[in-house]
C-alpha cells in the first residue's frame, strides 16, 4: 500500500518498484497523476480523446523508461512530459487544419477530387510496408483496432491480454508508423498520418 503523502525516500522506493515492473506501484502512480495530466492536456488541446492520448503517452514513457529510479522529482518530470506531449499534439492539430484547407482548395478548383486522389496507391503501399515491419504483437493489435475497428477491451479479450497491454502495443505501433511515414512530406502521406493518429 502506498501513502498519498509520499516523501523523498518513499518516492524513490516507488520509482524503484516501477523500474522492477511492479504493476501495483505503477497503478498507484497512474491514479495519483492521471487527472492532473488529463486536465492540463484538455486545456491545451480542447479535445477529450486527445487529452487521453497525452495521458497514455506520459505513462507509457514512464513504464518504458530504462531507469525511472533516476528521476529526481516525479511530479516535475510528469509535468514536463505532459507539456511536451500536449504541444506535439497541438502541432499535429495545426497540421490537420492546414491539410484540410489545402484539400478544400483543391476540391474547389477541380470539383473532381476524391479521397483516392489524395491517398494514392503509393501512399497505401508505404503504410502497409510500415505495418509489416511492426513486431507481430503490435501489428496484430494495430490491425484489430484500426482495420477491424475493435475497442481495446474487445482486443484484450480476443488476445487474452490486459487492456493496458493493448494500449501499450498501440502506442508503440503508432509511434513506429509515425516515424516511418514522416520521412515522406507529400500531401497524401500527411492525410494518411492524420487518418491513423486521429481516427477513433
């Protein structure tokens, strides 16, 4: 059991337990800071689903941290992570607005633009290639969530894993796909990225 009023030594102990992949310790940290992160992200991003994305990204970073016990002040660390994650998502929102404006302009000029002219066969090939490079479990979770439209709970039940594990695989898969596709700057790839990362 972890006290809500942790001191310096207890905080270090808590982080040491998280470093040892103690799920109870991690859950305590999650329950302690989730609402603060969510509220902050919601003020910045104005969208509930994207605020949730920030929460997931922050805690995924802590869980995957190679040496969480080396963090000097966990509250300050979480605040910085939440701020940086929120700003990254804010920039993506601005990209979405710019891309939508470009799309609207093209439609107005040609009256014949369709989604297929934007998401080209080449772009689809790039996406499928990036998906194939994902580790097997990440690839399976991504396809069940994004291609079959299953919710985390449904995927967890089908694969006999926890919802937290499903979320973790999705975050890792999305990060890998983003890094792969961001090497391409054409408008078609921009729309693929938007479709992947803002699809619900």
